C-alpha cells in the first residue's frame, strides 16, 4: 500500500488537476446548463466509469511490465515524466476557455448521456496517456504489490475526479456565472496546473536518473 504521505501528495495533485478547466468540466457544465443538474450528474457518472475501466486496464498492464521487465518499467516512467513535462508546457500555453460562451448540446435522456460519457472517456487517447504517465510515478516497489498500489492510486484519482465533476454539475449555473465575472480564474488555474505538471515531470525524471 502507498504511504500516507505519498497518498496525500497524490490526492492533492489529483484534486488540483481535476479542478482545472478542461474538456470534461466544460462538457459537464454544458450538459447541466442545457438540461439541468441530473444531466450533468449522469455525464459525471459516465466519465467516472470510463476512468475506472482505464484504471483497471492500466494497473494490470503496468504491473505485468514491472514484473517481467523492470528496465522497461523504468523507461516507461521516464517517458511518462517527459509526457508530464509536455502537458505542463501545453497547459501553461493554453488560452483560457471562453466562459461566456454557453455550449449548446442536444437534449438526451440521462441514460443516453451516461452511455455517451463512458464512450467519450474511453475513446479519449489523452486519458490513456495520462494514466500511463501519472500513476506509475507514485508507485514504490518496496511498498507492496505494484498492482495493488496502482489500483489504490487509480481509485483515489477516479473518486476525486468524480467528486469534482459532481460539484461542477451541481453548481454549474452559479459556477458559470461566477467564471464569467472572474475571467482571470481559468488563467491562473492553468498556470498552477501547468507548473505542477512541469515540476512533477522534471522531479521524477531527475529522481529516476539519479537512482540509476
């Protein structure tokens, strides 16, 4: 099992990243604004199921890589660190989303929104890359079974992301109006998240290279 200190660091990083403005948040907000809170919650639930499927697939795959080729696992961690650096740079360069633009979506039933949200999450290649880059960085071989650690970390991330998405769904009207009057908020969210990703990637790469 990951240590309390590691879980705390991971949870804080996950919370900050989940709260950052992004496609999923805007999608849930659009659904909530167009069809109400229940539609937004259905979208959040579908995205969460998609994330859980990725968690399971990622945990089993990474555990197999670690078991049969520790060198390949180290290479994957370095590649993941490089990807986190890339994400950090891209996030820092992002333009703030236009919170005054209310996205219009086709009215659907809650069940259809839920199913579509699962598909949206599963067909997003950035989600797969993020799990491959993010989760391995917090695994410690001396802390127990790699599979268990990956599952725990993945579940923590999915739970935090779900809570943040449900918050967006419940407060979408107020949140949308608030963001419209605080145009600098998305800008600083991107700056903080980008700096976190960039710093995390650099630290992990340096730590891996030092240990090698």
